[in-house]
C-alpha cells in the first residue's frame, strides 16, 4: 500500500493504492482504495475503510505515509483490535465499543481544529477590515484638512516704502 502521485506541478493529489512492491510509483496497481489531498487544511484523506482493512488483514505492508494515514483514520487500531479478537484476548463487542469511542474522540478533535481554523480566519479578516477602515478615515481627514481654506487674521497693513516702526521704549 502506497501513494501514487497525480495532479499538476505544485498542486499534487495522491491516490492510495495497493500495488506490487516491484511496480513503479505511478505505474500498475492492484486496487485504488482512496485519495489524499495535502493542499487542504487539514489535509483531506478519503479511504475505503473496509478495503484497506481487508488488505491489511491479508498481509499488505503500507508505506510509512500510508501507515500514518491509516492510523489517523483508525484502520490500524481496528486491525489491532481484530487481532486481539482472533487471539481471544477480548470479545468482538468490546472491540467494537473501543473502536467507536476512539473514533468519536478523534472526530471531536478534528472538528475542534476545523472550527479553530475557521475562527482564526474570521478574526484575521475582521482585523484587516478594521485596519483598512482606520487608514480610510485618516485619508479622508487629511483630504478634509487640505481642502479647508486657511483663514488668517488681518495683519497690520504695510505700505510700500515704509518699514514697520518699532515702538521706542523710554
């Protein structure tokens, strides 16, 4: 199990495929079991859980990246629990309850991250708008002051040829 790259330059999307280890990276594969898009935040991972679980149980070895994705989605934990059920360490019902609790916790964490990202994006947009408003108001004030005609107090009129006379002190 590994990734097969597709998409254009700097906008890659990956297929999660089951292939023979001797096949080239983007070459022949046995089955496509999902997609991975690292460009989104958080990265979007779509996996056919039942098919990935099947391939893990029949001995497919995932690459390090695919192993991390399967772990993120809970498929590796499901495999771990199923091996415990097969060995008789716990019952299928107990394993299902543990998996459901884990998946609920994981979904809550993912949802809180998405909401935090959305909130921070909205706060940044609000701060940008406030800064733009302050700049706009400052520009309008400067234009208003410039357009205002300065009214000067009438100064003592001085005729040509005469110098202002300073008062003599006695």
